[in-house]
C-alpha cells in the first residue's frame, strides 16, 4: 500500500485507539490469542462476524475428544449411552438458559435446524385467530427493520385471515399511549397478537430498546396500545447474541430465536427457540413427529401430545452431537473472554473507532469518502452493536458499487458482506429505495443476493463490516488503509471538526449491560470475617439481653448448646463452638454436594455411606479436608478459584430447584467414587448463584438466599424435645430392636440440626415466631417434616426403624421435629453476626406476638 498522510498515520495507531477506548482484549495479548486459536486467519482480515463468527481451534479439539471418549446413543432410547446423551443435552439446555440469565422455571429451550426454523415453528404453532363476524382477529406486527425470515411469517398468517401490520421504528414510541388500559374482558380481549422486532438490526447494528418487550406486552407501546387482546413479543436475538449479553429476567420476551453459529462459529445448522413457559402452553402443532406423542392410534384420528413442551415440539431425533458441542462452545468462549460484557466492550470499541475514522475521511476536494447508514454516532454499546454499514463515494459524491469494492477487498484478503443482508426494510429506509424502485430493479434483472450493485445510477445495496471477539485493532487498521489506498482522491483530508467532536465525546460503555457481571471472584467469606472455631466461653447475659429477655414475652431462659455445620450435603457434621452467619446461613453449610455421574444429587436415602465421610474445615490453610474409613485424607480449597469457575460450571437439583454449581475436579471425584463404589463427583454451589427459600413465602416473608440446603437456612432442635423422644424409645418393649441403642448425642446427630438449644419444655419451639440467639435475630419459618433418613445411624450407616417409628407414636402420627429459621440481617450488610455456644436464646411465641 502507498504512504499515507502523517496525520492519518498517527491516528491509525494502537496508541491512538487506546487513548479513546480502554476496553481492548481479554486480559491477554490479542495477537497471541489469534496465533493460538485462529491460525487459519493469519493472513485474512475477517469482517463478517454478523454473517458467522469463527470458532476457536480448542473448541473443536475438545468436542472431538468428547465424542471420541464417550458413546452417545439416541436420546429416545433408555440404555446407558442414550441416558448419557439425554442428561448431557439437558445440561446444555440449562447452560443456554444460564447464558441468557434465566431458568427452566421461566423458559424452555427447543432445538431447531436454525434461527429460521425457530421462526417458522412460531409461525406454524402460534394460536392465530382469523377475523370473522364482529371479531377482528389476531394481528401479526413486525418492525420494518427485520430479517426476511421474520417478515416471512406473513406467508403463514395471510391465508389464515390474520391482519399484517408493518411498523416503522419511529412509530413504536411516537404512537405510544400512556393512558391506563382497563382490564380486558370478553372474547376479543383474549385474542392473541404477535409483535416481532430484532434486538439488533442485522443491517445497521442498531440496538432496539429491550424495554419494548414489556412495553408491548403491557400494551403501552404501538401497535399494542391500539388493539385489545393479549400481546406476545418475539425478540429476534440472532444478530444480537453474538456480541451482547441478553438478560431475559429483565426483558422476558415470549419467543427468542437464536443461531449458535453466530455465537460460536460451530455448529452450523443448529438453532433454538427460547420460549417463555407461559406462552408455550398456548402453542398448537399440526404435524407430529417421532418422540412428540404421549399416545396415538393409526386406525383412528386419535393423538395426545407429550405434556413436556420441549418434547412436544422437537420432531424426531434432534441433532444431539451438535447440541453436545455447544457445551464446549460455552466453555471455551468463557475461558477466552470472561463474559459477554467483555466481548461487547471489545467489539464495540473496534466498531466505534472504525466509524469515527471512516466518517472523517475526505477526498482532496473535501467530499466525504463514505456514506454511513446508522441511527446514532456510536456513543453507547447499549444502542449500537459491532456493525458498520456504508457505501463508499467517489470525489464527485457518487456511490461506488458495492461489488466493485468487494472485488478490491478480496485482493487485500479482506472479507466483508455486501447487498441488502436479507433486510429489505432497513435497506429501503437507509438507501431511500421506494417500493416502486424495488419492483423496477427486479424487472431490470436485479434479485436479492446478486452482484448488480447499481441500477439507473442508484445503489441497490451496501457494504457491511462486523466484528467478533477475536477481531483485532489490526483488522480495523488494514481496512481503513485499504479504503484510503484504493478509494480516496489524494491528498487525503480529514474532517477535523467532526474528528475532534467524536473523539472528545465520552462514550457510554453499556449502562444496561453493566448490570451483568463477568467472572465472579469465587469468594464465600465476606470481608471482615475472622474464622474462629476454638471453644468460646459461656457469656453472662448483659443488661441489654436481660431487657430483651423480658420484652420477649416468654420469660424463659434457653441456651445454645451445639453448633453443627454440614459442609457437604448429606455427609457427616462438623461441630464448632463459634461460627459466623452469612447471607445464606452458616458459613460453608451445605456449600458442597455429591452427585452421581449424571449430576443427580446423592443423599443418605440413596447412599447411607455418605454419613461416614467427615469434612473438616481448616481456616488456617483455607482447605476442606475429607476423611473416611479406609481412605487417605484428601484436601481441596475452601474457595472456588476463577479458573474452576470458568472451566467447569454445571447444574443439579435440590428439592426440585435447579442449582448452579462448579465441579471440584477429578482428584476428589476419584476419591469419592472409590469410597462409595460408584462414579460420582463433588460440586460446590456457584458463589455467583442465588437460590431463594420457598418456605414461609405464604406468610409474606422476604425470601432469603439458600445454600444447597433442602428447605431453609437453619434447622433448630430442642434438647427437651430430644429427651422426651429418647425416653419413649428407651421405655418401649422393643427398644433393643435390631440391636440399636440410643443416647442423647446419638439421637441429636440423627436429626442433623444446625443449632441445638437447651429448652424447658418439649416441642415449645414449634410455637415460637421469632428467636434471638446472642446478637442474631431469626424468624421461625415452619416445622421440619421428617422422613426415613433419620433412621440412618450416623456412626455406622446402618438403617433402623427408630427414631421415626417412636416419633410418630409419641406425637400422635405427626412426624415433625425441629423448626426452620431464617436470619433477619441488620440494615448494615457489611456486618455479619457470629453464633457462639453458650449464647442466650430469647424466644417470642406466636401467641405473645399477637
């Protein structure tokens, strides 16, 4: 390439770029990343990431190792290889939902042959109502800036008599109505309507407000504000999801089609429809394929669809190996970049820099070099994606045909996209092409996707460049130098006024997306907590405690006698005399869990030997040591490292709740598998994951965060209640059944409580509403229902009928024992209380509270 002006050369440097945008790369050398993961693009400037992004080599390598090592059978069968496929596919579904910050309780993932197939699924199964009589029927509405595959839905709705309403981007807010809509009643008010819009235009990269989702659903925005009925929103995220984080909890679109090759580069031919479960129940299918039926007959028209939404809509066997490859796509993407926020900032910075430079290039006669088609000046990553659409102009202001530019770009190994990008609406709006011109261009021989770039001196399309996370500053640099070298009438001039304005403008980095975090620090211990597990002296009640005891209305003295934590769910207790309370309960209580090879939680009900695994927390070395009979001890770190969080996220279930976790590694997995005699592994709750407590919500309690416990943060039992039950067992004629004998401590261990108190009356705790232990306040959330798990001897793992049998007898059939507590934190979240053995317990009863 020829030499450039010194001013342009100075601007076209990495230092110049970094002075105006600090978010580049991912805490690593971007060029080293390319050399390691993308060697095939060494001499290529790839600028078509909106078409498809590129896959890293390690993603394909990991996928190959996976399918070479494991046998994946058809998921419709029930043999071991098929179950492995099913479980892995379900894990991938969860991983997809996690990526979009939602859950299976809110959304279902239906795999399709691509984004277009996902759109067609909605078109074919949406409950359209035809206009008839006094009923105006459903409306199919779409933003004019939409992909062809969205507009194509009208090919289904038209023959059904459904009204089609194209909506310009300006109309959505301009024609909105702020008046409060009355509650809908009657048939017409239940008629379903569908509004479709892209989260990001695949033409210009413009990001449309995600707030449109709720705005249309609530009928505040046009066109929903002008038609009664129930409005659904389809958010096309295909172009958006490649470089931007999408939070479906904040913006709960009813239907979200995505393409995975735009996110990972591989596999192609696989997409998904994320459908909100509320909306999924309304979808109706005509055709039914293999695996979708609950029952059907061949001799008569009888068919009952599968009740599961996903199974109902995935006709035949899904492309399960492609689905399994997504697991590696997510893993590698997170490993290389850290988060979608990081990708958004990196790619937007490159696009913004290119926009500033390209828009300031002028020919020698001061005519601009490019006409850029956009709706903003790239001020914010929340409003603009990493896409730049333009046409080049000669020194006379005439458009240079995009085919000519594309051919020249190929000579410089620059790969970009030209045409209308399957978005005729945006192309018409930005290029000023009328409907009549489109028809005349067709008569002149121009069809979508050809190389006829000019008709009667007017452009039929444009040029689009787009960036991905593996894009580099050198890509921008080579592109800009190519434009200056081949299409600028020398000497090059720069629009100094515009350049100064754009460079000085402080860009908004992405105010919406910054709510999403990157890789969490993995720490469970809050700042300021000093672990102390040495015995604590019994303290005398202070004057303040005495007052509180009096005001507590019970007038009874209780003492905290034991504190137990259970670091690994269903494993042995770890007794302490002093321990901190954190947001989820006692620090490290039920932070880890043993799961089988399919990720299913193992409890003592399934594997009694878990009680023989003794965890011991070692604060001095920040380790968790595991001991078990016949095994050498093994240690693992207390805190989840960032490396582990990035490399191996997983999911499981606790009491029907899906939980996000981190795999603790192969070494401890081998240890556990050897002791239990079956394949299993250890997982720990993801520090960045929060699970709400369900118990007590009917009482209006604010749901606190939970660890991997079943029901509540804390379980409290009363020694007086234990003593009463122990007397009943001892006094029974068959008390020695199965050679089992009990003492107080053994019986306490059977109930696996966190807090044990010395009470005055048996079961008085069941009448309490609030409890103060030392300086910590708790609310009673409910009684603990007991099962056969208390029949497992915690010292030998032997099963016995007691104490469940005697508990039922002495309580007239009730099998509740102990109460659940939730912590009521102080207003200052930076302080965390510590519970100590010997602390006074002050209770308030439900009667006294009233």
